[in-house]
C-alpha cells in the first residue's frame, strides 16, 4: 500500500498461493477485500473525529481474471470532502458514492468496485 496523503491511496495485491481460487486466478474475495476499507478510512481521516463514517454497501463486478498483480488507486478530491461536510453539517446523514477500478499492471480492467458510505456528524458537534 502506498499512502501519499489521506486523499490518495494506492493498493497492490499480488497473486500468491493463499489468494488463488480453484482455477489459479485471484480469489474474488481477495479483490473485494483489497478495496473495502479505503474510502471509509480516507473519509474518516479527512473529516476527523466529529464524524461517523461507515461502509453502508459495496458491490464488485468481475471483468477479467487477476493473473499477477491487482492495482487500485483511491482518490477523494477536496471538493468532494467539502460537499460531504456541507451535507452532514447539521447532523443529517450523507451517503456519498465512490468507485474504483482494479487493474493489472498494464492497465487492463480486472474489476470495478462501487461503494456507498454513510457519513453523519456526531451529536454535540453539529452546527
């Protein structure tokens, strides 16, 4: 994992004996797991302790087999963070959606992951 800042995270998963499926390619659960926590972690770090952040739902679409290395680049812009803060400012929930592509080193798409998060400003912190 490479962490430039909490708005950009790069993750790598290498094919190993423990993450192979029955046909010798990357197990789908490993691909899903490599993507699951990052948008929530990034939001929690950027929004701070005044906010509750959960992954509400996530879905993965498998496009091609993972044969060597799987890469994912997670990004959250300053504009998106400002929109989420504004939406949750009064204590109401906000449910931002994020997507990430999982590719091989040549850029071939292996899977697409869509995540829906739950964000709410904690009681006592709302304006």
